[in-house]
C-alpha cells in the first residue's frame, strides 16, 4: 500500500514515523488528518498479523478512538466485558465508570490495526513497507534516516522529526543512545491459538494458582487465544512448544483444558518491565513499546501506546505547522513518562500478586484483595488506573483546577457531543456563549456551547484534556487563551 506524497520531494517529510503497529498508525493518521505530510516506515511486509498478543481496549482508549470516529465500528466487531475479575474473588465493576464506554472491549489487536490503517491511508500517509531503518543522525535542521529498501538497496530519508514506534527492540531508541533499563519479570510464557471442544461460559477466563496462571479469550472466528505460564520453566523464546504443554499448564491453572485441539499457532515469549529515561532526544521521539514495556497483566500495553500517540500527535502538528513553539514537545515527556511509570508499577503489581506462592506473599495478596473489595474509593481508583480514565496531567502553578483533567464526552448545545467535535484533531472551546473561531484558526478550533447552563469556559485539547479553563471569562480572556494554546 502507498499513500500520497503530494508535491514534496520523494524521501522527505516533516515527520517520519517508524513502526506500523497501533501506536504508529494512530500517530501517522492523526498527523496526516491535520494536514502534516508524514511517511510511515515498517520493516514487515504489508499484512496485518493475527498473531498479536493484545486483546483489550479500555475505556480511555475507546474515548480516543471515538474522537477519531473509529470506536463504533470496533464496538460492532468486539465483545464488551463489564467487569474484571482478579485473583478469583476480586471483581472490579466497570459499569460505574464516568464514560460512554463502561466496559473493556475484547477484540484482537489486528482489528484495531486494520481500522487505524484504513484511516491513515485515507488521510494520505505515505506507507513504506518492507523498509528497515538501519540508523539515523540528526542536526539542527532535521533528521537523516538510513533505511534498507525492499530490494536491499540503502537509501536515506529526511524529516524534520522522527518518532520511533518500533517496539521494545527499537532501532530508533538505540540510534539516539537511550538505554532501556529494567528486567524480565516472567519467562517462558506460552501462547497458542486453538479450537475448544467445550468453550468456557465466560468471555474472558483467567486464573492463577501460584505455580501457574492461564488466560483464555476468543478471537471471534472459532479460535481462542491461550496465554499460560508455569513456575520452574525457564526455556528460551526459541524453544519449541507443543499443545500438550499448553493443555497441562491450563489444567493446572483453570482446572481443565476445555478440549483444546487444532492449534494453528504455538509460541513462547518472555515479559519485560522496562522504560526509557527520556521520550525525546532532540528531534527524535519515542512512543509505545519503544518507550516502555511491561507485563501483559491488566491489558494496558496497547492502550498506553495509543494514548502516547494521541498526546504526541497534536503537539507535533502544532509545532510543524508553526502554530506552537518547539518547547511544546517537552510536555510530551512531562505528561506521558509518569503514566508509563505508573503502568509499569500497576501491571507489575498485578502479575506479582498473580504469581504469589509463598505463605507471606499469599497472605499479602489476601489482605490487598480484601481492602480492594471492601473499600469503594480504592477500587474505583484501581479501575481508573487500569482503564486509563483516572489519569490527569500536571498543571502549571496557579492554573484552574480543571487544567490537565480528562473531559468526559459531554453533551453540547444543538445535540452534539464532545468526541464528535474533537474529530479532525481540533481544539474545542466550550463556553456559555458563542465565540468567533477566526479565519486563521479555521480547521483547528471549533467553538461550542454547553447543553446545560454551565458558566465555566473550557478549552479542550485535541487529545481530550483541558488546556485552559475559567469560571468567569470575558471575550478578551478567552481570546488570550486561544492565542496562547491554539496559536
């Protein structure tokens, strides 16, 4: 697949994105939709793999996809799960989430990638599949990226900015000299895609018994994905896997193997906890697994990467088009690095509790489960972190209390809603009275009124967080805020 290159010189683009996974696809699609020419480089052939590990879209990610007119289509093919069950008896009910999406949407990663790729292609992204990045150098004016083309011929691409969304073994991260500190938290996890003679009654089946855990989820095409682990197995990722091993571990963790048969894929992997110390080095930025990797517990990996992309894309668009200073890109590190660190801690905590087998660790797990089960505020906080809706970004000193907070999909005057108004990567001003957008901000800003009688004026960033707010503001104050944030 190829996109359009317009009138620019072949091999040049304001932004070059490396990696066509979910993070890279959303980022590239956002930039192209904002009118920024972007090239997306991917070393794999052009095909969406069904061998991905991610199977869940959480509420905050669904909100971001709704702001791109993709959520409803994915909801139609996925299956909603209204509660999460951990450690046997701890249930986190998602039905009370302050979101349009009060559930986890269970669907394979490839469905998400297909939707994001179609959007990116329609927006005009220049795709370069079977093109491998071999190195890069940057200077004051841009970045030169060395690649190997499908025919094996070396070539150089030039961009003002480069985003590495090329996974945990990121070539981009290594090229700028960033370490990736951390460690392997769990080894020799087996994966299999199988048919089941007796499918489970629950949509998502998961349990841990101390010496083993197993996770079972349907693809929707007659196959189920099994992810399983047993203590004491320390084989390398390249060690072969047979179906008997998968069935044995599943029986240990879940009590039965559900009559697994006809495995179409078997593999083995290890799970790391790592985070780059910086997400930006000059004109090179990192997102998704290139910036952070963690255990699969809680299903937060793909979701965190997609939210990285949503945070970064509008900032790059503002800078590249000259509507904001380059310093805006520093806020990407300031906002997303703490979130990545928090996800490492929460997913790591879940997997360690799931693996508990010593008496003291089992006792600790029992205490924590009891606290979470009995304390509503603590359980709601946990749900907010896992689903992503509980995060807020730090605000400047003296800013309004709403600055940095996520804005729900509020109703707007005239029958619309916020996520619809955000489509196209626009800022949204919501105020008690209509405010002129101005010709120079056309396409980047929409002015709306509250459906209710609320008096607060709020400027919502393209990623759905508050950039500025005031309880009372005249036209001059609103215009000053627009100039500062929209340009």
